[in-house]
């Protein structure tokens, strides 16, 4: 397990110019400022705007030096192509259109790339370093002025090639768009199988593109609603082990799980606080459920006591506020309170019930599920409740989770059973950008639900 | 099984109503199903009724239509049965239909289980004999996606532990 979780990676700059660019701090202010300072003028695009003109990018296979490195060159270029095309902001030019050789000469023949409309060019080569060590060299070129934007070499093990491809994809995304990418990330989710009345639900993890899928629990007990720790390889989730539904912490390194806190009631809907030192979650009572802040090192503090169902709490990224779901007003709505449980105010006022609020990592938006009479929808609103926008609507969908750059949501969608035996039911993961474009299914080996996106890997 | 039995009772009642002006027919009344041990889980299901039903997004024993009377009847019989079989402890599992979000449904199911438990306790069953659990929408009894299935899945089910 540990090899894919924490395989070592060494990065270094290739040339002086790119090293200084690499060393520039990641700008995280307004997109316009970041783009102006950080990316070549011809490549700047506005990721807030719906994209009708994705950046045309050419990604020839990375040039190998024989043996495994040739295969790796094709595979790495393939993963980068898939990442960039799936994010909706790039258009990968069909390699059949490429003119001339792609031999990773010190300087590409830019005329050949201009001729097929490429705005960006990604080249790379791979050398064996002996044993299972390889050196992957990558360059990003701005085709029109004929300039190198980035050059980086990575030394790693053969088996770690996918992470290298994701890291390179993130570099391309950041250099071209002026914002952090989200490709070197994983998604923890619940794999579902078997008939609905005896559904097996397993804790599972995969790369954000659906690769490297692993089942983390054996299905002997229901597992629900996993969430990543902000920095550690740890997951908080709900487990029905021993028929005692409680919030547990799952250690990705050891595969062990441990109950969090000692509560008489059912505990559910955990999320880590931004500092990673505690978990905010709900405990059921006779009359509903209350929200608690539970320290990983012990101690618990009750934050709500409304006599209603208070559930699904989530901190703002600065840790000062908590958004949660409550039916205290009669049906499910979204409320924001300060981190100590005071100054509660309702923020959702549209038609229907609102649930599963999740604060964006950027702090600017809250994603939610909205339930109307016949349909469910995934939407976003500002933390004060204004600017509500529905991104996707269907028979059933719920549970949005944010990509770490706050630009993309993943959620799950279920189809209705078409007969009394449950045939026709399915549950699938879907991603969509916050403009409501580029909706895509994520392939999983079984039915899938409850996705949670990891932070960028360390 | 429970539902089939209810259906059979209803059919007998209809027959009786239609034929009220004619000579009453006599027919044998089915004996309690053979092989069922009194005081067992099967006894609870077949002869008492193991579940009560709830309105959409509601968690009170009181419901719309005939639900209130049916729920009270079932829980009254459960209380009497538990008074008779004092060695039996039970678990009440609260459930929800698929027309709700997962986390909220778990809390809603817990509320339903607690409502049934409170009723039994009010009828004299010792609170220590009744545990509760909620499966939210993860253990539906009906597998369809329609009003009938959803009404079956909004329940609290009692079982012998």
C-alpha cells in the first residue's frame, strides 16, 4: 500500500530560467492578477468563464531510451493527454496531425506545431538510471513566440510513473492557467455491490482519474461518507462494524480503523477541521442530532442543541465558521454559525430542501444538494446564500466534494430502479466544473457513491 | 410475509362484506403457521407485526390516513408480546426511503427508531430491553423506485436480539 501512497519523488529545474519560474511563489489571489503575473500573455485564459475555446495543446509521446522507457514515454503522454482533455480547458491535438519527427530536439521546430494550430507543446524524454530508477525530463513550450515556459526533470521509480504524469499535468495547468491544478490527487469513495437490500459498501480509494483503484475494507460492514484529513494519510468515515454505527478514523498506511470518541448515540457525517486536529460531526439524540467538535487527541464539545436534526457540518477553510444542515425550521435548510456554535443564521431560501453543504477550499462558495419534489440537484451559492446556481439536476444526485483548487466538483448520481427487484438502479461518480460545464462520469469497477477529493498530494 | 398476511385478512373481510346477505359460509381459520416457536423472531413477524411505517420526512408514530391506527395497533401488540416474553430483548432499526440525502436519512432513521422505542417504553416495556440503530436508506425492504416502495421503506423494524 505504501508504495503508491508515499513513493519518493525528486524534482529539480533543468535550466536557470525555468528554475526561477519554478521558484516563484504560487499566486493565489484574484485569477486575473495571477494570470498576468504568472503566465505568458498568449496563453492566459479565464477559468471563471465557460470555455468554448480550450487551449490547443500537442503532447507527443515522451522519447524513451529503449526497453521500459519507451512504453513509459507513451503511457505518461497518454495520462497527461487524458488529464488535460478531461478538465475541459485544453484540447489535445490528435497525434495523427503531427508533422515531422517528435524527437525531443533541444529546440522544437515550432513551424510544424504552429501549422497544426498548437498553442502549447509538451515534450519529454525518459532515461533509465539503472535498476528501476528512471529520469523523466519534461518541457512546456509556448508555440507562437517559440519559448520554453517550463523545464523540469524528475527521478523516480518505474512503478511511480502515474504520479509523475499527474505532477507534470499539474505543472502544465498551473503554468498555462495561472492556478494550481488538481491532477496529483486521489478520491476516496464508497464502492457498492450486491442487491440493494443487502448492499455491500466498501471504503475505496483511487487516483482522481479513476486509476489505481483499491478496496480498503472487506465489505463485512457498511462503510459510508469518507473524508480526507487535510495533511495526513488518514480518513474519517462512518462504519457499521459490530453493528455499532460510529465515526471512525482509518489509517491509509496501516489499514487500521479506530472509533473516534465515545458516544452513546450514533455518530455520523464527519469532516476534519482545517487544522487537522479535530473532527466536526453529528451525534443522534432522542429528538434528532447535535453537532460536536471532537479532538483527535480526546475531548468533545457540543456546538448545537436545537432539538432537531443538525447534521453534515463543514468548516470554512479559515476555520472561523461552520455551515451545516438542519430541519429546525420545519424542513432541511443550510445554516452558518461561528466556530463556537453562536450567531447561527439560515442561508438557503430557494425552493426545496437543501443538504450536504461543503465549503470551497477557496472559501468563496458553498456546494450543496437541493431536493425538489421530483428531482435532486447539485448547486453552489456564496457563503451568505446569494448567487445560487444549479449545476446538474437528475432523478437523484448528492454529496458534492471540491477539487483542491475549488474549480471542479465531484458528486454521485443514482438512476431509478425500473422494477420491484431493483433492476436498473445504478450509482456513479460524476465531475463537473463550477460553471456547470464539462460534466463527466468517472469510471469505477463497481457502483460508487460518497466521493471525497483529497488535497494535492505532498 | 407480514404484508401477505395482511392481504389475506383484507380479502377475507371483503368476502364477508359481499356475502353478508347470503347464508354465511364457514371456512377453517388457518392455525398459526406450523413450526413457529412462540416468543421467537418468527412469532414476532408472523403473529405480532414487526414494523411500523412513517410519512415522508416524518418520524412520528402518528401519520396520515390509516397509518396512525395501524402503527398503534402494531406497537400495542409488540408491547404485550414483550410483556409476555420477558427474556426477549429487541432492536428497533429505523429506515428511510431513497428520496433523501444519506446523512440526513441516517438521523431521520434514528428518530423513527426512537419514536417506536418511546412508544413501547410508554406502554411499560423496560427501556433497557430495547436498543436502536438506523440504516438510513441503506437497507430498503422494497427495491423499486416508486411511491409504493418508498412507503414500505419508511419504517422502524423490531427484531429479537
